[in-house]
């Protein structure tokens, strides 16, 4: 999972590929659990780009995307948000949301 900043975030979501972005804080326990699930999906070969944004380092991105709850997952396709999940999200739910991106 790649750490994204303001510049790389824009490049990734505009690339057209399906992208899942985790907005997190380093001190958030639920964020760490969600990140572990995403890392497992990567290991299992899920073909989606996974990125993460530390809201303490990138407050402008958190504000722009109206991040109110941590963790927040945004699911992008062709530069647009297609789904949003807040709070701890199990990897199976994340995987189902990714499958729906292709529909």
C-alpha cells in the first residue's frame, strides 16, 4: 500500500484505474486493523491500487474529501468516488466493494 500525498493522490485517482484510498491516523487502532485487511487482500492478489493518506500529514486532502470518521475508505473509478466506507471495515467487505467498482 502506497502512502499518498497531495500530488500523488491526484495522479492516482486521475489515472483511471480502480483505486482504494484509506484515510487514517497513525494513532487510530481501527485504522491499523483495516490496513492489515487491505495488506492481506494485496497478498491474495486483488488487482486494485491501494493507497493511504495520513490525515495528520495531509489535512488538506482530509478536508477536501470531507473525512469526518477514521478510518475512511474511498473507492475511486475514473477519478470519481463510487463508494465510501467509514469505521473499521473487514477485508471481505472491502473486496466486495472492489468487485462492484467493475460493474
